[in-house]
C-alpha cells in the first residue's frame, strides 16, 4: 500500500493531499529514512511524522483498505511516542 494512502486510511493525516505534501516536504520517514508518497508500507515498519510542531512515531500493525473509524485506528497504527517541538528547535 502507498504511504500517502496508508496515512489517510489509518487516520494519521486527515486528507490524502496533505499526506502527499507532508511526504514531499520530507516530514514523513519509514524506518528512519525520508519517504516519498509512493513508498510501499507493510506491517512492522516504523513511521515518524513531523506535523504541526509535533513529532509522532508509529508502528504499522495492519493495512486498512478504506478509511477507518476513529475507534478502529489503534488496530492499524500503534502510537509509540509523541512529543512537541519547542519553537526554538523548529
């Protein structure tokens, strides 16, 4: 599954167009490497997403075929860490 579609379907980024932009801007990494929107993802990989002065790291658990409800999101991506970026560091 494409990275931008996964980000949208798993609810990590609300819109696919914004997920694609984030990837193109180098704000999304798979297993420590900056990833393009077309990069293929699979369960077990680690994602790092830097958006809105926040850094979140996830582990991919499963691949949702369609956008999932908020209550089901934890079945597809496990939040490993979440931190805010200090304005001086940004």
